[in-house]
C-alpha cells in the first residue's frame, strides 16, 4: 500500500483521530447502555420505552461503525475493546438496573455528553481542514441533540 495523501497533515489526522476515538468510545458505551435498558426496562411505559430504546441502539450501532471507519480512513487504528472504550469514554457504566425514569435520565445525559464530545472533535476537524470528519460529527451532533430532546419530552 502507498502512504495516505488525502490533503490533511499527519499531525492533524492524528489529533482528529484521537478525538474520534473518544467519540467512538462515548457512542459505543451509550449503545451498550441503551441496549441494556431496552432489555431490562419495566413499568407502565414499558412498550413505548422498549421500542424507543431499540430505535436508539439500532441507530447507534450504525454510528459506531461510521465513526470507526472514519478513524481508519485517517490511517489510524480504531479502538475495539471494552478496556479501551472504558478508558476513553466520558460516559460511565451503570451498576444494576435502574427504574425506567432513571434510565431515561441517564440516556438523556449520555446523548448530551456525546454532543459535547462531538463539539470538541468538530473543532479539531475544522482546524485540520477535514471537511469529511466535520460533516460526520455535525450529523452525529444533530442526531444526539434530537434524541436527548425526545428523551426529555418523555419525562414531562
């Protein structure tokens, strides 16, 4: 194979990839949390939340693949172990099975955290003139902002 030459300086590619690794870790941790809550939700709003969480973890499964592939496109290895994700993620694992209202609150906070992480990566992408990463991250921000809003709306 030849060396990568996509018009982004190596130093910028590495910084952007490091940011994307954090975004991937946050997204994967949120995916696992959402899937866990989908399996374990109970209560009067079971069906609504069970289906909502399924939609959310399905979307996140696609997102983690897109983010990991962008890291690889920048010629950096993508993290892929629980240990790496735990080290890189800003979202902490949940012990036990919370009640449904707490699940909604935790997922809301998780989506908001992903937005914050994405904002940091967006700045790196813009500084490195990496429009492809900026577009990906911008799309992720929009999706997570909307999902957080929808989750908050279930608590009113």
